[in-house]
């Protein structure tokens, strides 16, 4: 599980804001997840009952993919070379 999924799970299951989740200790989050493993929140039960399967997420870009967008270390704006701002 990644951090975004963990925050979304706690926010959805508890109604907490991101700042409230930030204030939680990791042990508190672990206890919550342990509890949910025995007593899943309603949205997870409903998803299981309906056999919901999430859409696959596209692969995240690697650093090499991002670097390829900036040949010679400069992002191109699409303007003709040699133009000034």
C-alpha cells in the first residue's frame, strides 16, 4: 500500500482530513488497520459484495522517463529555439 492509498483509506473509513491523519501516530494507524482486518469498514464490505475491481493504474514514470522530457536538462516549451521571454 502506498501513502496516498493509506490516507484515502483512513479518510474514507473515518472521515478524517489529511491534517488529522498527519497528526496520527503510525501505531494508531496500525491499530486501526488491525481492527479493520477483523471488522472491515462498510465501503470495503460493499465493494467485496459487489465484486468490485478497481481499474488498473498506469505505471508511474521513472526518473529516466521524466529526464527524457528535458533533453540537455531543459524543458522545451514548444517555442522556436533562440526565442527570448
